[in-house]
């Protein structure tokens, strides 16, 4: 297998990757809902085809109702690749906007309305940290070809690192295909940063006895012998929103609603996925509810905004949050509020670009290789 040389990777270990972070001007802070909608619509009218708004399924209602396209991470990256608007305004989190910047042409500009929308899980695998772990992991299995796969929920420098080592990106909808890609080319996989998606995928592939965890923060949690003996090495990262779901939530829902079906996101713990009837990306969750028969009951284990959207979009289906009031919203996704959207759009009308996401050129080309490999599998 041909491996490219490791890229020069630079990482500042801060939560916010961009130094052009701009806060909402005070005059936008207390906009009235109706006035705000009118102003967003007026700005969109003015901007016409120059702008496209992409919205992740976890965005709040006031964002998704203005989006040209709403979907999961995979669908949004495809939409970004196909977009020909000059401006792509991303209702999502930093890693999604970065991916859009990598995939779009150089003359297109990606705007993340609030630069504070940073996914904590992406921050759990910093490229510098992975670089040093990589040296330990490869030394543990010197004869093996190890392919790194990073979940889309990671920063561009880590995507670039994975490409440099023959690896690729995946989302929750194609992680199994990324595993297939990797095992066609190598002997072992290092999966980052979400250990639950990695574990759920390994189970789906029948590789449950091949799993070992690598805890970069715990010297005891890094066992070279274990790495040598197992083919799926899982980085110890996780999503706080999805780790919250437990098996007793599934049991309680089934006790309270004996006819309920349960669907969860594969970022949930293994035992929760096992207890559920179905697991899948946010797009799979949407399709499942779209295809449900009127009167069916589905309990959903994912970020609460999506569950709320599905209740609104499909009143004929009984859609329940899997853990009731304890279901969380995603703090990072929540940073994109409609006041920010109003501001960045009105600034564009005035010819000013705010909160532009621009991946460093030295990371961009390699990160694109990792994303293109994903789009091709
Ligand atoms: P999807 O790829 O399923 O949309 O998930 C993205 C995400 O961030 C889940 O937490
Ligand atoms: Fe990150 Fe979890 Fe939020 Fe998804 S739901 S963006 S993984 S924190």
C-alpha cells in the first residue's frame, strides 16, 4: 500500500480554531421573532442565487425553516460539493463548515454564523495528540498496515492526517463502508474520535472480538500488546448528548408504550443500540419516521431538536423522545441562533463577509483527499 508523507500539521489546542471569531453586534441581540423572519427573508431575496443555506437536522426550527437543504452530515457534504452559490451559509458546527470549505471551489465562501459552534467530540482528538499516539500504535504492531478512519466529527487537520496515512473520513451513514475500504487495503483500523460509532460499526461487521480501546489521556489505557492482538483500535472519544441514553430508557419506553419501536443514533453506547430496534444516522431516523404508518409509535434516541422537528413534520406518527425531558440539545448546534443568521445575511447584502471558515491551505488538499475517498465509497 502506498502511503503519502505525513503532512506538516499545525494545531492550536483551543476550542475555537479560527481567529476571525466575531460576536453578534448588540443591535441584533433582542430581535423580535416576526421582524427577524421578515429581515432574513428580505436578505435572502436580495442575495438570490448567490447564497445557499445548509442546515443540519439538529438545528433549531428558526434555522431549518430558512435552509435550502436540511440533512445529515453526509447529505450536507454532498450538497456542499454540488453547490454553485458564491456563499454557503452553514447551519451546523465548525467541522461541517470546514468540510464544506474543503469540498467547495476556491471562489466559494463558507460562513458559519457563529464561530462558537464547536463540537466537543471533535475536540477530543487533536491532530497533534493523534500524531504522537500514531507513533505508539504503529510501533505496537510494526508489521501491520494500520489505516486511520476519522469520523466527520473531527477537524480538518485530523482529516489531513488520516489521508496522509492512506485513511479516510466517514459519517454515521457510511462507517461500515469506510471499514470495508480500510480492510481491503490494510490489516488494522484506528477509528477516531467516537468510540461508540467505532464499536457499533465493528459489531455490524462481525468484528466484536477485534476491538481494543486507546485512551490517550490515561497511560494505563494504552496497551501495546492489546493493539498488536486486535484489529480495531478505538480512540476514546464520545458525544455527551448521545452517551446520555441508557438501556433503562429503552426498557422504560417499552414498559410505558408496549407498541413503541425504538431508533437511536449510532453515537449511542453499544448496549443501547443493541436494545433498540434500529440505529442509524439522522437521515435514517428521518426516513424511518417518514415511512412509518399513521398511528405507529417511535421513540427516538438522538439530539432533541430533531425529535421535535419529527413530531412537527409527522403529526400522524407518535414520536417520543427516548428519555423524556432528560433528552439533551446539542450545545454546539445551539450556538447558531437566528439572530446570528440575520446578521451574517444582512452583512452579505452590504458586501461584508462575517465569520468565514477558511481551512489552512496546507491542510486543505490532504483533507480533501480523505473526504473524496469517503464520497467515492
Ligand atoms: P449525522 O451524520 O447522523 O447527521 O450526525 C451528525 C452528528 O453530529 C451526530 O451527533
Ligand atoms: Fe458533536 Fe454530539 Fe453535538 Fe453531534 S450532537 S455535534 S457529536 S456534540
